[in-house]
């Protein structure tokens, strides 16, 4: 079964924004009753193996502006979605993960990366959730860039 990334990325956030709390259905109430009271607040870190951690951290800082010590990210939706083992969405079957970064301006980020001779493929498909592009870090890890659609 293929998972549509656009559905995954904004599914929960859209539901929360569209459906007011006082219009909860019985199913929603049932889910809320089975949900733990204490919840995580967000992703505290992304840790992965690297052949040259120092060099790769410098690449992320130089090209994407991510300080590898402590990165204070902008508030916004974050998708947390397991994919089937046989998905081709990450590229190589050996890839066990992929990171999706929200960006303010996909065009500006793509231009910045291309200026540094980094190959970026912009998804030409128009989506109600925004625009997407794909690249790989120097060790071949897939990265997806996402410019969320402006609120209507």
C-alpha cells in the first residue's frame, strides 16, 4: 500500500484546524479516551550513522543552515509516519529513513543549493499541501524539502 506523503504531512494538522473541539464525534471522543494524558512535545533530535560525522554535520550547516549542536526549528506541522519495508519512496531499498525539512521558500532554497552544485529535483506536481523537492546529502541520505501551501 502506497502512502500519499501530502496526506501524511498535513493530515492531523488539517483535521485539528478544520474540526472545532466542540464538534467531536463519538469516534473522536473514544480515541481521546484511549490516548495517553502525557504526550511528547516534538522531535528532540535526529540521530543517524555517518562515515564522516564532522564533515556531514558541516555540509548540513553550510547548505541547509542546520546547527548540529542545537537547532531551534520553527513551529509547524511534523509528519511521523512509518512506511512499508518495500517502499521505493526513500530511493534505495537500503535507506532506512528520510528526513523532510519545511522551508520558507522552495525556490530560494533550491537556487541556494544549485549554486553550491547540489542536484535538486523539484516535484512539478501541484499539491494543495504545498511544493516539494528532493535531494541527497553527500552520503546518499534522501532529503525532501517542503514549502507548505499558504493558508487560503
